[in-house]
C-alpha cells in the first residue's frame, strides 16, 4: 500500500468511551494512520490514551497541524456542530457518531459539505448488525399480522424506548403501512403491561445492569413466529461500521445520513 492510499484520521472526543475505541481501531487498521486526538480535557488530566498520537485541546489547531483526510467524531453535539465546519475548511471529511443534532443542524452540515466539495457521514447507529436487523425486519414485515419489539439496555439509559427500537419500528411501518393486529386486554390489573403501541407494534423496554444494547423483533402469524435478534456486548461493536465509513467517506459528496446507505441496503 502506498502512502497516497493511507487515510489520515483524526479523532474528536478522543478521550471518551467510544473515542478511545476509535483510537485503537484506527491504529490497528492497515490502510489508516492516526494523526490527531482532539478532546477538551487537558492531556495531563487524562487517564492515558490507549495509543500514542499527537493530542490537541483546540480543534482548529488539530486540523491545521494534522491535515487529516477524515475526522471521526464521538463527542457532544454542542461541541461537534461548530467543529465540523473547521474540519471541512481544513479539507477534513467528518464521520459523525455524536447524537442529538436537529434536522436544521443536519441540513446546515450538508450545506457545509457541499460548499467545500467534500463528503461527510452522520450515522445514529454504527452497529452493522443493528442496521441489518432493521432491514431484515422490513423484509419480513409484509408477511405477518403481528409484531413485538423488545429492547434491553443497561440501567443508566435515560430514554425508553431506544432510538434504535424506534428506527426499527419505522422501517417496519414503511414496509407494512397498515397498522398491525394488536391484542388490547379488556382487563388490565397492571396498567402498561402490554408495552408501548406504535402502529399496532408492541414495544417493550427492559433496564438492568449486566447488559449493553439488545434488540429483538418477533413476528407472529398463523402457526408460526419469526424472531430476529441483535446483541452488543462492548463498544468494539461500533468499530467495523466506523472503519467502513472512514473508507467510504473519501468517495462521497455532501452529507450522507445513515450507515445503511454505505452498505448498499
Ligand atoms: N452513532 C453511534 O453508533 C453511537 C454509539 C455510541 C455513542 N454515540 C454517541 O457518541 C457520543 C459520545 O459517546 P461516549 O459514550 O463516548 O461519551 P463520553 O462522554 O465518554 O465521551 C465524550 C467525549 O467528548 C469530549 N468532549 C466534550 N465536549 C468537547 C469539546 N467541546 N471539545 C472536544 N471534546 C469534547 C469529552 O471530554 C469526552 O471525552 C454521544 O453523543 C453518544 O450518544 C453514538
């Protein structure tokens, strides 16, 4: 592999839980080289990073010095929104995992990519298996009358149901626009036991320690059920999707939203 084919990668939010995994994954990728780690925390206040890489607390300094081809961002939306135009101005394409952007902000980031004639990718979920679960569920949806979605997460999660469960429900609804059949109990000694109801789909959320993120879709029809399930156990789960995005963003124009677009789904 020549140096011209090696992708120079910066990581924004590098001191965070996912950022540290990205540092490890990029460092181990044979077609990438790590050129900058960027985070707001001063380096002398950090638990040591897992790899050796030039470290910056100022994103602009990092981009000017590193001349990265791509920046992978897992930080907070208030930090990454102003950071992305700085990256683009330095010729650096954003791969964004940070969540919490508004539709208007996403449109602005797309306009910024277009203005700089560069590609960018924003993916609310970098887990390839979870993206496939949504696609496979949508394939099955037209053939069944009943469906339940079960999602299980750790006890610290603040929202329920998960954004991924809602995304899967929307994919199923697009493929099966009429409401699913739904059993509504005539007697309910404990209210809420049937879960949330999204167009006839029951969505159930469980929270407890010992789990990370788990999604299951079970379809029901006469004499049969079909269950599709995806489990994640640690933050390495995002890395195949992140590395795929780093490679593919080099050939994109404008902001692409969703990993599924890069997977040909
Ligand atoms: N798209 C996905 O698949 C996916 C998966 C996991 C997490 N996330 C999202 O990624 C983000 C990070 O998650 P995490 O668990 O790693 O969080 P974290 O809190 O562990 O890490 C965030 C990092 O961003 C840094 N940061 C905050 N403000 C900054 C600023 N102004 N400039 C530079 N760095 C700054 C923090 O210091 C921290 O090191 C969240 O938005 C989370 O929802 C997305």
